């Protein structure tokens, strides 16, 4: 119970801290900032970093990637022109252990469902 509460509290606090920054997507502790214009992008990233500092949010330097044309985010490869399933997630589906109980089946179906809308490889991966 404590872990669930802590995760929920973390999400509430970081959502509040990053409120008002446009073109930002956050899933738990992963953040994606996107823009079509580099000047706007750098200004938005600067604002993000300032708000992180103001709210005591620390970032891992080795996990920060700036001004990329394509990034891995939340199980997807997000690019300038496209969003597609991360090949590592497709591989995970292909090698997912046989489900022996309802909890395992739900976990597997959640992974498949997450990627089904953006990948034509899913049907082949689950057979």
C-alpha cells in the first residue's frame, strides 16, 4: 500500500510542478518535450529545467537527451514524422513467458494492448 501511495503522490507533485509547460508528455518519471521549432524547443526545455529546480526535481544526466529527432518513450519510438512500437517491446512480446495464471495473462495483454494501435508486427509476435 505504501508504494502505491508514494507513486501516486510522486505523480501528483511532478504533474503540479510541470504544469503549464506546453508540448510536454509525462508518464511516471519519463518526460518528452517536443516542438517543431528549435528556438521554441530550447525555451521550453529551459522552462522545464527551471521548474524542476524550483520544485526540487532532480534529473539523471545520463538519461537526459536534448534536441533529438527520434527517441524511445513509453514503449514507442517517437520521431519527427512517426510513432512506432519500440523493437525491444516487440521482442519482449515474442519472448514473454507462457502465462500460467490470470495475473500473468493480464500483464501480457497489457503489454500487447499498449502497442497494438501502432504496430502491424503485434499479430505475428503473439502467435
